[in-house]
C-alpha cells in the first residue's frame, strides 16, 4: 500500500513553477529519500503534503484518500529550520505540541515521559528551550515530530547539529519507528546518509522529479563496469595493463568494456601471473549519481 501518492502536482509562486508536474509515491513502512539541490522544490512540496499550502493542480492522496484537514494529525514534520518556543519548558512544550496533534492531556503526558526516557533526557524536562544546546534542541524537536505516533514522518536534515553518539541514537529510533509501521520521508544533502538509511529515493531538480526508484536498483543502473581488484605481488607486463589503474599498492581499479564478462577478464588476469585476493564490482556512490543527474538536467 502507498502511504502517500503525489499525482501531477503543480505549485507556482509569482509566476515561478516551484513544483512542476510532480508524480511519485511513498510505500508504506519504508524510508524514502527526498533529494535535490537548493531550490529544487522540495520544501514547496513538503508544505503541500503537510497541508500548509494547497496544490495549484494535481492530486495528493494520503493512505488512499484525498489529503484533507484531518490528515496532518497523522503526519509528523521536522523542518530544517527548527520551530521550538524558546521561553517554554521542555515538558510543557512537548505536552502542548502533542495535544495540538489530537492527543488528550493524559495521553500526551504518557507519551512525552516515554520519549524523554528513551532519549535519556528526562533530567531536562523542566529546562527552558533557550537553555538547550543545539543537539539537545534537535532531540526535543524529534520528539515533537513523532510523539503522536504519525503514520508518515517527514524529516528534513534530522542529524544536523548532532554529535556521532546522538546521531546514532536518532538513526536507531528512525529504524525502530519504521519497524513499528511508520513511513518516513527523509530529506538531506548528505548522500552517504541516503545510502545508509533509504530504501527508495526521489531526486528533484528545477521543480521536477528527475530520478526515482529503489536505491539498490538505481546504483546498479548507473554502474560503469568498474571493478576493484586486491592483489599481491608485482603487476606483470600484460595487454590488460592499460585498463588497470593503481589505487595504492595491492589495490587497483579495472575498467571493463560494456558487455564484457567479469569472469573472462579475471581469468586473463590470473593467466598473466597476478595473485588476486579480491575482485568486486564498484557501484557508484549516490553523491556521484546526484551530481551527474543534476548536471544533466541543468544542461
């Protein structure tokens, strides 16, 4: 089932098409990356998904129903620009935000207590938000996003300002929420996080979707027949040498021709007398794919 379906959506501001005929879906119970350079249209799209603004044209379906004013209570949104009230105390603030999302006060108290304990910040419940560090504020913002058990969680740069320990903590909670059935739309400029966390991606540029699909399938589609070879000994003279690039002693890159069988190439290397301890295909990083695809669509 699709938790979110975007169908031919348009949004313009002062004659500029911020979102231009965008169509994609987010599968239920998955983590989907929403990617793109600054100005690609991601924020405009998120504002429509969360019902802050309305689409000029097109359809947005939430769990099979046209998006309506009730659905934001089933969505959690953590914007890149954090929106906590600095003069409020942490627990009071979270109780207030949880009740805005439809929880009773008793439900909100229980959920806030559980989350403060989960993230090991119960001691900060009576501190004012303005007294928190950036990383601590980030954890409070995360709780505010998920405290009402949303079906769809939208996270915009959720690891910004977090040290490695707390980044791992939030990452583990994201995976836990996914296992409990939540769907996550994850926006970031850090492509290594995409490879680590996301199952699917949507790449936008200039208001359009320019690439979408499963992360593994996309990386395989963009591979360039390159292999990493680990070896011992001295590289002998061979007609294959002009297709080998030394990375460091004991490690080199081989560039195969399109359609050439890796096993055949490996056999030729072995026949040349080279002792090989590793032979694996190099898949392009998402950073490389991102740069290549955006450059293509900017041309």
